[in-house]
C-alpha cells in the first residue's frame, strides 16, 4: 500500500492483519459492556434487600427496574444520532462518565424515590455507552470475522452480569446494597482515563466526515504501523449527513422493523428473567446465595452462546443461526418451568436458555451493526437497542404483575416462550428479504455488465 493508493476504509481494515490497537479497542469496549452487565444484574440481586429494608411489595419494585430501563431507552434514542454526528468516542466517554457518577451517588440514596431518579440517570449513560461500544468495535473489525469479534466483545455483558450476580449475593451481607451500587459507580470512573487515552475515534467515521488528514493518518499508523499510509475514502453509498429517516428508507425500512421486533422480544425475556428469577426462586424457598448461583448460569450460558453463535453466523449465515436459536430458546423456557423442582434439570435448562436467548441478543448486536452503513450505523444500533430497552421495561414491569397473579415459575416461563418464537419469526422473515434483495441486485448487475 502506498500514499497514492485510494481505497474504501473498510477495505483497508479487511486487508491488514488484526493489530494490537484493534485488540485494545475490543478489550476496552468489552470492559464498558461488562460494567453495564454488572449494573444490570446487581440491581436484580439487591432487590430482595431493598424489599426487606423498605418493606416493599414486588409491584413496588417495578418502578425501580423500569426507571433504569426507561433511562437506557431514552439514552439510546438521544446519544445514537449524536454519535453519528459528532463521533463515537466523545459520546462513549460522556456516557460512561454519566452512568459512573450517577451510580456512585445512588449508593447514598435515602429513599426509594431518590433511588428511582438516580437509576433513570444511570440508565441514560448506559443507553449511550453500549450501542457506541458495539459500533466502534464493529467499525474496526474485518468483514469476514465481524460477527465473531463483536459477539466476543459483547461477552463482556454476560460475564459482567454473572459477576454482578455473584458479587452482589456474596457481598450483600458485608457492604449492603449501598456498597454494591457504589462499586458499580467506581468501576466505570476508573475505566474512564483509559478510554480517553487509548481509545481512538472510528477510522470509518473520520474518513466519512472528512476529519483532518493528519489525525486520520495517525490512526492508520496506530493500527498498521509497518505499512505505507494509503488514501482512504468513504464508501460510495454512504453520506456524511445523518438522518433518522434513513432507517426507514426503502432500502432499510423492513429490516429496521423486523430487527426492532427481535430486539424487543429477546430483551423482554432477558430482563424479566434477570430481574425476577432471584425473587421467584427465593419465593420457592431457595436462599439468595443459591438463587444467585442458579441465575448466574444463565449469564454463563449467554457467554458460551455468544461465542458459538458469532462463530456460526460468520460461517453459516446470521439469519439461519439466529432463527434456530430463538426456537430452541422457546423450548428451554418451557423446560425451565417444568424442571423448577429438579435442581440439576433446572440448571441445564437455564444454561441452554442462556446459550440461545442471551446468545441471540448478542448475535443481534453484531447483525444490526453490519446491517446499516457508517453514516447511520450508531443511530441504527442505538435505536434498535432503545426499542429493545422498551422490551426491557415491559418485561421488568410485567414480571411483577405476573408474580402478583401467583402463576409460579412454570406459568411465567411458558408465557415467555411466545416472545421467543416471535423473535425467531422476525429474523426468519428478514433473512428471506435479504436473500430476495441479493437476487435482485445480482440480476441488475448482470444487466449492467451486458
């Protein structure tokens, strides 16, 4: 490659070896989503302590879960377009700062109302951080291994969730729920200086927005220090201006709706399960420590599922693998209810549920980040996450309502199989649409060549 060589920014990333800087980007984004996962799991596990201290009913806890998730939804809607306009790095850094500081302060909440407000603010930051971590990782990944690498990065969320559950259950008696929330605030604030110093702006974004050439060349040298610096250009189909309407253009509208359906359905399941499973298990007589260990198996399965599904998506096809995983997830949900009295079978069913449903959600992040072009990628990923977060809010709130009906684990898990099947159906239809669009594009290309 020479300075006279002009190529698409993604083509350049595809041609070079996966560098230390790209691995560092993956690691830093892994830590960002891991802290998000820690926060998500921790709030579910401190719920019984809050319930006991403030004498709350299950329905009283629903606004606490809902506030954080509504903040996540709002943050994703707001910060996604900002990242497509001003850059992934500054929005990610400010998002981490907001959720770190607010989580730290929430540890000193004197009452439920204050805690709900601070959980909303924490959610705002988390809503901006996760989609931008996905986007910047995706934009530094080679095309042929993007699904594998993005899902590997997002394993931070499932591992963070597992760690959050285990840490919360083990330390709750030592540092109380206040300490758990303070810990959730300190961790992102400690990560902040490393993001500022070592995380580069997206190369594809800088090329598209025509940033200063010296800054672009400096980033190129960071990821390919031994190569001559080429002249990078944006893809001909990408534009520098950002519009939310692009998500609903004729090219992307159907896919946007179907992706949103899938996100919504999977996060209904994940957040209802994560938020209420510890309480469901303790209601059956299990200790909080035992409930935390059983529920953490879901996150461990999700980590294994993310790696497995990402690998298969790159080799077999994303829509085929995701559709199959959603259907199997529905089966495991039913098994979770049927096996609630058999500890060994319950653990196996929850592990399988993690592989399929939690793994699907991670796979959807990789799928979504590759579906949209650079100029609206962060908006596309963020808005899909926002719609998914609305599913989170719905799942967390409806969990309290379902518990008030005394349906038990069996009834609730059977009901959750329905959104799993609907999520699989949405991806199946999207796969058919993509296949048809590819055929039309090939026919058009043949006509042009002739």
